C-alpha cells in the first residue's frame, strides 16, 4: 500500500525529544524553541519568528494583532483550508471569497480590488502547493487601500516569489508543521512578524496576555497580566522533533524535489496529449515540492481514477471543498463576483502521494498506473 502521506521521520528526532525530557524542560519556550526559531528566522531573513501550536493558531494570533473587529471583512480565496477563514470568523469578521486563477489555484490578484469595501481590513493570500501568489500586485493593492496582508504560508516553507521567501511579504506570515507538511512536529506552526512594532504585542497574546517573554529574557523582574491573550506556545517535546528536521531540511527537500520532478517528467506526455494538466509554476516562483497534483477532465473521471489507483494500492486524494459552498461558509462568508473556476477546478484536482521516504520506484509505479488508466 502506498499511503498518500507519511509523517516525516529521519531518526534523529527521538534523540532530541529524549534530550528535552532528560533536561526536565518539556513546557514551551526552552532551548529547542530558541534554536528552531533562530533557524526559521535565518531561513526567511525575518527579524522575528514565534513558534505556535499550529498554523491555525498562528493565524488567530495574526488576527488578534490585526485588531480584527466584528463586521470587518477579510478577502481570501474560497479554495483553501478551513483555518484560513476560522481565525477571522472567531473574531466576528466576514470572509469575502474571491475566485482563483485556474493555472496556480491561488487567489486571482486581479479580482481583489473589486471586492474591497470600507469594511475591508485584511487580504489573506494562500500560497497553494508552495507556489507563491502574485505578491507584487497584492502588496500594491494593500498599500493603496491601507490594508494589512496576512499570508497563509502553511504550505510555503522553503518556497519563494521573485527570490523572496513566502511568508515575508505581509505584516504576518503563518506556517504549518502539521504531519502532512514538509517539516513536522505533529501539530505545530509559526508566525513571522515583519515589523518590530508588533513583536511585543505578539509575545503577550501568545503567553496568556502576560509579559512573561520579557521576564524570561531578564528584561523585567516579574511578569504580570497586561492584556487579553491565549496560550499559543508549543511544548519543547514537539519542537525538539521539528528541530531535528530543520537541521536536515536539505535532505528532506532534495528527496521531495526528486519525487516531484520524476512525476512531472513521467506524466508530461499525458499533459502534452491533452489528457491531464500538471501543476503550473510561474518562472519567478520557486516551489518547495509540497504537493504534486494532476487535473482530470472532470469529477467523474477523477472518481474513476481514485478507484483505479486504490485497486492498485495507491492512495490518491482530492483536496478542498470550496469554503463558500460549505455550511459554515454560507453562514459566515460571501463569495464576491462569479465562481468561474473555484468549484470547477477543485472538482478536477487529484493529489498524488508525496512525502519524505516515498521512493523513486514507487513514484514510477504510480505514474505508470496513471498512464495505463488513460491508455485504456
Ligand atoms: C495545513 C494548512 C493549514 C492549517 O495548519 P495547522 O497547522 O494544521 O493548523 C492552514 N492553511 C493551509 C493552506 C494549510 O495547508
């Protein structure tokens, strides 16, 4: 059986997790958190990275920092994971969904301006499959309308747009280290904070509304309740697992790239024959092999292909049900403009197995089965 995903495990994680336990430091913000945050800051060239318990929580933290109030509007794609919307709906905001560009499956930047009202506060680009959104256009709109940008870079680690890492364009960039992502800690995430002015507030919201982070750095002699807040810091045991992976990120990335490139090479004849479509990556975007998908003719063909692959022990899966058509999306959000591509393209997209440890032989086998399906 070839699973769709296997959580990344290199072997060294267990040593670092044991070390956290032996050091009697398993709560948050210990040495592993310090070291892992420093690596992420170096990788992205950002001043401040705070680890969180998930990307969902990183986005919630961003929504608090953006001072989202009931009635505010937040522009985002409908083709995304629920967390993108949840973080803002929790604060009483309305997600305003715009259509995607069918080539990248990212929000179509040319549709954003028309969706802006006097209530709009934030734009949330989601970098699907680690392929960057049109950040030049998005940042220009944000500047002209005085909006904040919160990047859902859950899938975007190690990827860049015009040479600049994803997650570093907007005021805040949110990453996921869930077990389905390139680097993992089981459940976990991080927020990148672009501007110094937000750092102190972020530390307070993340630590139950206290200035405990300052206290730990020896900057004050007691910590107190300063504001409302929550608890978004991950356990050192989880961070130790992530730390091992960040140290060996090149190994993980090289292997994922190999799988991605093998899929592309073997399946491109089917694309050239007009039978399927493969992921499109603009030349100024560097992707991170987070995902490999194909697009079938329609949902009916995709359903047949999923069954065909399953019979051959291959687990391939579809992705998001557009948020605007889901019960909570109907209740809390609205779609601006026409749904030309979101629903149609989401029904055609099929994700193939992709994880650290997937072998080249397995990728070849999967590609051969897909070719056989279309050959018959
Ligand atoms: C994985 C993912 C999330 C959620 O990440 P968690 O760490 O599980 O909270 C949010 N947005 C996108 C686009 C994702 O792929």
